C-alpha cells in the first residue's frame, strides 16, 4: 500500500487591524453596553416597574460582544510572528511587530502535546542534563507565536566512528532561525526538538564520511579542513531542516578528539610523525649547509681537499648540525694528513 505524502504548507503573510484603532472602539462599545444596561433597568422600573426589554437584551448582547472582542488584542515583538488558525484552518501569519487586533476566535494555543512530542522533549532534556548544562524550562507558545530570532544549538559531544573506523568525539554548534512559520507549525510535530534531533543525526552522518586525520593526497579530513567540513555540515543540515521551515545560518565544529580508549596510541603516533618531520627538515638543512661550505671552500681556494678528506669533513659537519647534544671539538695540532 502506498503511503500518502504529507502536504507541504507555505507561509502567507497577512495583516490585521491596528490595535490602537480598535482599542477605543471596543472600550466605547463596552461602556455603552454598561450604560444601556443600567438605563434599561432604571428607566424601565421607574416608568413601568420592569426593565425595557427592548434595550435590556441588546445591552447584554453588546456587552458580551465587546467582552469577546477584547480577546482579539495581541502584541508582537520585533522578530516575532503569530500563526493565525481559525477553526482548524490556517489563515496566514502576522510578522509586523506592534499592537494588533484580530478575530477573537483565532486559536490561542497549540493544544495538547502529543505523546511522541512529549517523549522527544523528555529525551532532549535528558541529553542536555547529561552534558552538564542547565535544562531550560519549556515556554508555552501562547497564541501560536513563533520567534524569528536566530537561535544557537550547542550540541553535546557525540562518540562516532570516522571514515576509517576510528572512534572519535565530536560536537558542533548550529545557528538557526525559523524562516517559514507555516512549515514550522504544521509540517513537523515540534520544530525545536526536530532541529535538535536532526542536528545530531546530521553530525553523526557527516563525521562518518571523513577521516579524522592523515588522509590521502588532497583528501578532506576533519582535523585539517575545518572550513570544508563545516560547510558540508551546514549543507546537510539545511537539506534536513528545510522540511521544518528552518534556515541554518552557521554550523561549526566545537570539539574534535580521539576517543579516550585510543587517544594515547594516536598521541604517540602523532609525536613520532612530528619527530620524523622535524628530522627530515634538519637533515635537509644540514645537507644544504655542507654543500654550500664545500662549494665556498673550493671557489675561494681556501683549501684543496681530496675525496677522502671531503668525506671526513662532511661526516663531521653532519654530526655537528644533526646531533641533539652539544658537540665538543677536537683540535688537531699536527698537519692535515697526520
């Protein structure tokens, strides 16, 4: 049986009435309803001994209407939006900050949280608690308000295997924001948990595609090519989070190390490679200096040396230049060939 694809929602930016314009109107209706209610009672009882029902009923209805209209007021801060839902139908998104008035029957809350979302939220809190961070209290998104500000997700350290199977520890920080409020509200169950879970999944997948270090020629590695790896992580995250209407501003690695069980062995290997590289540079420099010395002596006719004496001189110079300890020279008081 073919599963039906989930419909993708798209944001529609709408405008609502200015709250400062509607406020005096609502207040006037409310006060007018109270005045009419009192007049219908007082005047009716004084004249006929009973209220003027033709005024009493409209006063009650007007009072209820003005009371309901008060619910329609709401405010939006800069970089904040409200998703308008009327009896289950998406009517648009208000992005303009300020004091507004909309239909009082627009939905004012997200409704009950599904068990899946509760489980995902609980897992996220446990993960944050294990990392030693403070677990923030979940704020109820009143009136379907969604923050459009940039947010930072500081991921915990993950233990994964790199391309060569070596266990490593890796962590990343992701800067993201909501771009499409309709997708964030309707296409995923909880877009904040969705960002957290997908970021962890993308980081694990990306880490398995590259070697930690010592790659082949022109091979991108996690340690040596931080910019390229960060760009690849951001690209994969954007592909995963586009479904939730989220745009990834930046993604960078914050921690990268070998796992503790192989860290000592890898450290010894790195130290050995560093020593070998240093020795290569020392030998290369020493050979260059010996060659320069022999050429200078020959060109300036300082001394004439046969091959055997050249070999002895080269040996002595190499010992002096490449030796780790201090060299103590021996002064020859005889002739060169004695």
